C-alpha cells in the first residue's frame, strides 16, 4: 500500500541534478525545480559574480539533493 503522507516540500522522489551553462539545478521526478546553484567557469568571473565553480555547484547540488531526499523519506516514515 502506498504511503499518502504528503511531504513538506511538495517534491517527488527521485531527485536529479541537471547542469546548465551557468547553473546547476536540483529537480524532482515531476520536473519541479527544488534549487538552483549559479555557477561561473572562470575564476575571474567567479570573483566578479560571486558564483561558485561548476564542480562546486555540482557538489552543492548533491548536498541539497541528499538533504531533501532524507527529509522527504523521513516525513513519509
């Protein structure tokens, strides 16, 4: 029997990470965006825009996705 307990974020698992040209986003299975992390490829651009590198953006997205997954899984148990 499926658990009908709504999660507090309104997101559907599994979450996935999508890298764009100037952002990394965390999306749910219903294509809703849970988070954007804005990135810049060059160090000078990172300093000017106060954005993180693409690798740091992906790592941040992984942390966000894991935290949301744990919270959603915990809310339905």
